[in-house]
C-alpha cells in the first residue's frame, strides 16, 4: 500500500496576477474608505452655522449678571475712556480681579473705540462679536474632533445643541471669566480627542489663569491623561511654560494697574479658600440649585447628560475611555459647586459644552440599549430607537428655542431703554443720570452718552455695598478708597441725597399702590417706556422701564420746546409713551 499526498493545482500565472491585483485593489479601496471616515465633517459648515448663531447672540443677548457689568465692562470702559465704576474687588487693597483678562478684550475694544469715536454702544457690540468669534472657533474645532473620533452623527447632533441650546447661546457671548474658561474647556477637549496632548494642556493652563482659577477642577482629567499618553516630559513642559508665561503677564498687568506687586490669581484663591472668604454674603442657594438651573438652560438635554454614566456599560467600547475622560468633569464640577453655599448661574458655564456632548452620546446610543449582539439584522424596536434619535433632538432644540426667545423678548428692556439716551443730547453737557432700585440692571457706561457727566445711585432700600466711580484723586486703578470693604456693608457716600440735581431718572414701574418718582408729572416727563418681564413676578405680568427727563430751562434753546422734541425722537422707537 502506497502513501500519497496531493495538493490543489496552482492557478495559472495570469490568474494569480488578477487575484493579487483584485486583492490589492480591494485593500487600497477599503483603506481609502476608512481614511475618509476618519476625516469626518469639514470645517466650513460647522463654522458657518456657529458663526450665524454666535452673531445672533452677540447682537441680541441680554446681560444676565450685574457682575458682568461692574467687574468687567466698567473696568474696560475706564481703560478706554477714563470713566466707569469700580467695585471693591478692584480696590488695590484687595486686588481680586485680573486686569490681564480686561487687557485681552481691550485688544479689540481699543481699536473699535478709535474707529467709532463717541459711539460707545458700537464698541460694546464689537467686543461681543469678538467673544462670539472665539466661541465659533473653539466649538468648530470640537465638532470636527468629535466627527473624526466618533462619526458624523455624533458631531452633527453636538453642533445642533451647541448652536441652539439656551445655555450655550447666552454663555457664548457673555463677558465673564467663566465664559472664557468655557472656551478653553471646549478647545482643550477637542485637542485631546485629536491627540494634541501638549496643546490641550497649554490651553487648559490659559483657561485657568486668564479665565477662572477654580476651573482647574474641570481640566484635571484631561491634564492627567494627556501627561500619561502624550509623553510626560513634553506635555509637562508645555503646560509649565504656558503657565509661567501667562502668570508673568498677569503679574505685570496687575502691577501696572494696581500700582504694586500682587497676583490677582493668588488673591482670589486665597480669599475664597484659605482666607475664609465671605462669598456667602452675596446670596446662598440649596444643593439642588444647579440641577434646577441646568434644566432651565438645557431642558431634557441636561437630564440625558446626567445619564451618560448609566449607558456607559452598554456603549463602553464606543466611548471609553476617551469620551468618558472628556465628559467626567461635568460630574466633578456639579458635585463640587453644589457643595458651595454661594451659587450663581454663570458658575456652570465651563461645563456647558460637556453637557451637550454627554447628551448627544446618550441619544446616539438609543439603539444600543435594545440591540442583540448576535442578531444579524436590526429588530423592529432597534429601528424605532433609531427613529427616535432625531425626534428627541428636535424636542430639545424646540424647547431651547422657545426659552431663548422668551428671555430675549421679556428681559431686553434694560439694554434697550438706555439706548434712547443718545437722542437727548439737548439736555446739555453736565447732565446727571440717576438710577434707583434698578442699579443691578445698569447695562454699563457704554450705553451712557458723553454729554452725561455722572451716573448716580438713589437710595431705594438696598443696604449692600455699591460700586463707586473710579476716583483719579485716589489714584484711579491703583486706588484703595476708604469707602470699600469686603463685608458687603453699604457706604454712607454711595447714594445721592439731593434728587433735584438729576437730569434723567431710570426706574421700574411696578404699578404699586404708592406712586413712583416718575409719576410726578409736574417735575418729570416720561421720555420712553418699554415692556419688561420681572423675573420675580408672575410670568404674565409685564412691567415698564422709564427715563423721566427733568425739565431744566437753562438747557432749552430759545423758542424750542425740548420736551416736544424728545417725544418726536422717541415716538417711533417705543411701545408706548406717557
């Protein structure tokens, strides 16, 4: 018996060549398709969509926090025009606020003030457009990074939320350090996903030092993982050099403005942490405040974002660890800030883009909740889950759109009413603008024309410390005036005692039983009134702002009735007049 072996006959050389060519061609095409998928969405469409929405925000956004006015717009106004209000934080004695942050925005405000001269309102909106441009850039980079890492659907859904959710719409053009930290969080997260680890850490350092020092907690996960992945020495040196360089500029800016060597970054941290800060003097809220606030600004998007950890076991292969690293600061920040007694809406700004990413990841994972990994085809319930993804996104965006335009329609009166002042230059140089209980809605000196020489507060019952004008006799920005304190105790000099010197008066008419100052028609003439929705009252109750104009015969040219002229100027610009 013979043992034999056999093998399959080899194909002819031509056949082998064709097979090899087909294999090579398939491999190259396959690689090309994969490479195309990794490229993700382009830059143009996200930039255009975000640019349009950020332009809308810059031109229509209200001022949500009086700190934005008195701690940032007013110092900027003083740098440009040598007039403006100073808060106790800017007293040289305390030096809690960074002038480097103000100088950064002066790069745009300075040239704008030269171009527009006395049209200060245009300078105001130029800075806002600059903020919108920064937000457009950082958000666009994030969308592109998400598309290259996780696909186009996740990127497009995130883009929609960044554009239309109320929180992002309002925070994107607010002149606040927390908004600057939000830009830095967005860009740092994008660079991390793009594996630019050294750059991600450098951006994080800029966000902490130029923006808000406490936002360092938001950057910790990305920083630690960047150090481990991107080469410890390279990433560490990048972050260190960036931090040292920016801190040096911060020290120089503070020295120039405060007139002494000091660090506003260190002073702020010391005041709030080791110095036993008194931030609770400015209001406290319960532990659920940020959860209610998050729902107000993001509706169901916020709830879905909180569920990200719940869907992670199902979508672990898709999102862990990178997206988990990016999103995890949301939970850290919410937990930390909820433990603090003093709470404000703007404190959540740094995590706003992370809320959008987390919610989008949950929506994108809807089908995964019902998918059988052994099934060849999708079941009916999986197909339904796929169809629900755009439905949920649409509901979130519709609710956000409704809230955004309701706020713009109901609360824009403070910005709009002050714009009427530019039509009343006939009042004459040296006019005095008086503000009563509405001091916290003062939209900044950018809305006060140059013929108004002074803005004064009138006592309407507030017993906290109010801002004072920068006083050049005390040293201007380097001043440490004696009337400032860190206990929120009112100064005896903060109110105007003689209302008779007021040329204009701004007040809120609440239709109370007792008359408002502006109702004395023998002394005041109502120049403008705009419907206003008071946050503390019923949503259906509209109120009105007034600019009463006190008649001063010396300001009236011979033969001209200034009051009639004022009516003619405003008539087409207001809802109704007294």
